[in-house]
């Protein structure tokens, strides 16, 4: 029994592998072959039976009316991460058609939609007041931002770069940089701000090639240089776009400045051993407190986390609690940032309201300029 794919030049014979030790992998789903499969001996290519039948009639290349100057090639496995379809502007994944000359991608539904569908969609877009402005050149990003409408698929993969909350509804984004902003956040980003890390002068939003004083990483290389940072040219003090949202929250008797709680995502994994505790001299490998002005770092064990805290998003005091597993279906989220949390980590907890939050979300309360 053979199968002939429209996108492959050779016929592929049916084969059944019962031995899981065979080192053959499916070209579409990239998982190991076990059971029914179709191999191409000439090309040393394998496909699961279901994967082969799913793409059997998909042509190798197509010409699309919205991208007629280049052919679009079938990508069986699709990109490694979810992509945004350039026609429907929705996040998708898996098999798609892409241009090998420029960053243009279509999901399968849009790739084979009729011309009438394309015309109707364009008319709806033009008549929709919410999508009146399709492209915006925002002052915080070097590339133009395109207006997108979010879909359910892949909604957990992208967050707004300003408020750090999941994308919903209409938002602006630069797909090549992975930079996205909620529509309602796009006009909230200040061009200048007075930051407690540098109280002597206001910080101005600009594109800089310098070191971030908070995370000590080079903004122009290891950080995203296409996004502006906040800086003071007088003092050569700079904060990248993410660190500018940090806020010192803990006043400790042994230090003149308030300390900032920073979590595991604060540092680039390559530089995770850069910070050393100023008290015990051991490396800060996880969460810790930091004084940006003094370049001082302290483990949580060296400066204990407050057992009781108050956050403006909740009316009751929050108690530092052992790991809480309140969800029977195995999904655990922080009630402040709405992001997934590790159920094995300590949290701040209000038992009366079943309100649970990351330690860093409670201690790093939202800055006044957000």
C-alpha cells in the first residue's frame, strides 16, 4: 500500500514499526515513529500514517493573491513557536505556507480561502472602526506595530510588554521582535519618568546602547535593542524597558534605601550567576532583594520576606503561606499578574477570599507611572 503526497516527488510505501528502538522521526510532528508510518526510502524521510494523510493533498507551493510576487512553500512541521497569520492576523501553529524570501506566513484556512473571502474580509476590516488604524509607529519601538486581533489559540504565549498581562482583544505588535502592546496600554507608556532608582534626575525614553543599572545587562546586545530604554544622560544611568517597571518595596533597618524584590525572570539565563549576596557572599541563583543605587544584593534568607503584606489590588492583608494547590484541574495562577505560578513555591495568600499571588507581585507593587 502506497501513498502519494502532492508536496513530495516520490511515492511512499506503508510500513509498520513495532520496535520503539528504531531511530526514525516523523518529519511533520517531529515525534518518534512507532506503529503505522509511510517512509520515503530515496529521501530517508518518514511520516506517521495520520500525519501523511493530513497533508496528502496539500501542494508543495501556492501563489496567493495577497502575496503574488513570491511563491509560498508548504512547511509540514510549521514554525517551532506559534506564528501570526498575515491575513487573518490570528495566532496559529503547525502546518502553514510561508514565503522563503520575506517574513510572510499563512495558516491553512487563509491559504486556501477563496478570492471572495479575501475581498469580504478586507471590506470588514475597512468598515470596522476598531481596526481603522492598521499600523502605528510607536515611540518605544523602532519597528512599526501592526494592529492584531487575538484568537484563543496560543493566547498564553504572548504577553503585553508594558503591563505583562496576557494579550486579549485588539493589540499592537511587532511579530519579528515578539513585541506586543495592548491597545489600551499603547498610550500609557511615559516618555519621561521620575524613578525611585534614580531620584536625582528624570529618565528619558530613548534608544540607547548601554548597560542597564538594574539587571547589569547590555541593552544594545543581550537585551532587545529594537525597544527603547529609560536613561539619564547626565549620570549615565539606564534602565531597560522591563526593569523600568520594578519598584523598591522593602525598607530594611540595615540599609538606607528601599530594596527591590526580583524574581527568576529578572536575569538572562546566561548571566544568572552574576549577582552575589552582599551578606553571605554566596551566589544569588533564584529570587533575591536588590538595591539598584548601591549595587547591593541580598538573599531572601538574609533579609526575610515580610510575613504579612498589603497590596492595592486586594482589601485584606496577605499572609506569607506555604505552597497552595487550590485548583483541582492542575492549573495554578497568580491573582495579580494572572500568569501561571509554580504550586511548589511559597505565595502570599488570603484564605477568606482564596486570593493567591506571587511573592514578587505583592512586594513589587505596580509603580505610580503604570
